[in-house]
């Protein structure tokens, strides 16, 4: 009991300059990797977002959150003993996961059944080997030229029965919700977690990057889109993809935050509480640890 209390206390009080660990031998270790500064103030606040998630997780008995700033860890031993790894960072061709031999490093973790969660831009990797790996590891990925990235208010009017949705009430929130994700053929093994239908203007690419809109997306008007999903892998591990997370302020929404905290526990094969992970984040905490931009 003392070990778990010490774990929670350390997680709340301090974050080391490189990473922090609660040093609880019997705790479920979850590694949260934050990307480097990106975008304007209040957007893509990977460092502050991961620290908030780690702070919330540190209040869960039996959880040892480990925070890694600045992209891929300089010391990969931080992954040793992890039950799940979470990546919240810029993706695409510069995704830290696809540099050098990092794909091989993640593959070794996956072979051990380690859970993997990718948030927002971290779900985007190039088509080809990286995309194929993501299809295997988390069930889908953002494919440039196929998927799209508009800013819009998604309304989640109902939620499936799943450990990730425990205690989460229907909600609506504006974000850069990617959709038309490249999923496994026939979405094998995938459970959609957040589903919403973009309006016609959103689907036409009014707020997307210059890469859109695309004919195949516009022609699908009225179709529901999976914006977060879960998968149980053949290796026994679990994967989770989440396309929101562009706007840092959204971590202040209790349903938005609870869904991600639940998903992280689920990916680590930790029982999610019947009412989900309870946490508190103040307005002042939302302003802390923001990148200098």
C-alpha cells in the first residue's frame, strides 16, 4: 500500500527534467512520449498534454506513469517493463517511430504484447511499411492523400459498450478530427469508439489542409466516421487510435479526458473502473507546461 501511495504522490508532485517514475515494482508501467514543440500556442501541446495525462494516471492505484519529453527517448531502456506506450507527437514522414530502427524497437514491444496508443498527429505515418505496421499495431492510420484533417465540432450522440467508454457521457467538442482513416480490410478486429458524421461543408474540406478535399470523401456525404478506435492484436496486445487532441484546451473536458485515460488503462490491460478514470484538471493546470512558442 505504501508503494502505491508513494507512486501517486511522486506523480502529482514532480516531473523530472527527462522523465519521472514512481518506482513501484508491482505497478503497471505506462510510458507517455511527448513530441517536440509544434504549431502555434495552445495547439499540439504535446509536452503539457502528456504531463496532464501522467498526472491523472498517477492518481490511479497500481499505475506507474513515466513521462518522456522531446520525442523519441534518448535511452530506450525507458520502455523496459512497460505495459503500454503512448505517443502524442507530430507524425507523417518525420514521425519519430519511423526513424532509423525505431520501427524494429516498437515491433519488439508489440511481440511482447505491449499496448500501443497513438494520439492525434501520431496516427499519421507514410503509406507502405510504416502504414502496414500501424494496420497491425493499432488497426488503422492517417494516410496522406486518402484521409483528411478538417477542424469541426463532432457530436458523439451515443457510445458503444466497451471498457474505454465507461463513465463517458455523450458529448460534442470542436477539434481537428481526422477522418476517412485507412483501416484494416473489412475493419477486422476493430471496435469504433468515437463515431460522428461530419456536415457537408466539413466533408468538402472547408477547413482541411491544402491536401484536401478529395472526391472519394465528398461523395460519402452523411456517412458516419470513426474518429477513435480500439483493436485487440493477434500477438495478445491492444492498440488504440485517437484523431483528436489538436487543441490543448480540450483536455479540460471531463468526457474527452476520461475516454483517453480509460483507453490507456485498457491498452495496458488494466481493469478500467466501472465509472471510468476519475480525474480533475483545473484551468490553472491547463496553462502549465506549455511549450514556448
